[in-house]
């Protein structure tokens, strides 16, 4: 989702075109998002927004639309790795297609295994990652994962029109996730993140169409050409892979 800043409006020349995906929520799901805000606010300030001012911050919701949606939150505290578990299960349940767009791709081994296993069982897996102008060290770390993914049959694309900031996942044209979560350890384990999971074929189809458009502004990584890349590139990728848990 979009943050507040000039770069998110495409006004920063260092980034150029800025590609993002975000949602407008109405109805009961907004209260789920408000609850997450109240919890994070309490964590940061100690002020309880759900106390005496509960009616002000949590008004009765009005029904709006027919999309089955759930707001999901992840945080560094707690025993459950919410988003790692959610993404792992979503990919493992896929039967036909998985499409992922992510700014940073430095996933834990559990998600790498899930993507490869899905491809091996015949699911079409496509991963769109940020290329330049994404930070070069995260680009190199991401590329260190390409070898085994390509060998498994995963299609990997690097976005080239500008800065890819979208974080989306769609499964089988029926279920999708949009939010702030990258496919990296920092998002999954260290950051405060939020996303909306939706079980709706119409919205998922719209997201898939947007993903397909983004592929026109990306370069597909060719497995054969990738296997012949210079040894110096491999060394750089392996070096930054060492810092994967922090990226």
C-alpha cells in the first residue's frame, strides 16, 4: 500500500514512475483495520483508544458490498508468524495459479520451498519483483533465489518501468491478498504490517488483469541465459544472501 510522500506520487526523480496497489475499504472490515491501528497506537504511546472513547473510534459499522474480506496484521511481538503462515498455506493450497508482486523478494526457506513445490506439482507460479531502482543490495539478494526457482519452473519477472511498490498475491483466480507485506523476512518477522485477504473472484480477476499489465513493463528472467551469467554476479548475489534475515 501507499505511504505518504512525494515518491509515492511519482514526484521523486530518483525513483521515477511509482507502481503501487492499494484498496478503499468500506463496511465492517474498516473496524478490523481500526482495531489494528488502536493496538499499534497503544503499543507506541500507551494510550487506550478503545477505552472511554470507544464509541468515537469504533462506531457501529454499516453493511456495504458483498465481498468476503478480512484484515490481517503481523507484528514482531507474539509467538505466531502470521504472514509467513498465511502465505505458506495460500501457496500450498493453490491448484492452478499463483501470482505474486513484491517490492523486495528475500523470502524465508519455507516460502521458497512452497513456491517450488507448487511449480513441481503443475501450478503456474509467477513472481514479479522490483528491479532497479530498488536498492541494489536487495536486488542482488533476491537474485540469489532465482536458480532453484527457475529450475522448479517458477516464472520470474523483474519490473523495469520504475519503482514497483505493490505487494499482492492471487491464488487460482478466487483469493487474493493486498497490503504492505513484502516477500521478505523483514516484513514477515520484524515489521508491523497489514493486509486485506479477500475471497472474491471478481476482485481477484481485476488484480490478475493488473498483474498481467505489469508484466508488459517487466523482463522475464530466461533460465538458460541466467545460468550463463558472470561469476562475479553470482558472488555478489551470494554475498548479500548472507544478510537475508535483515533485508
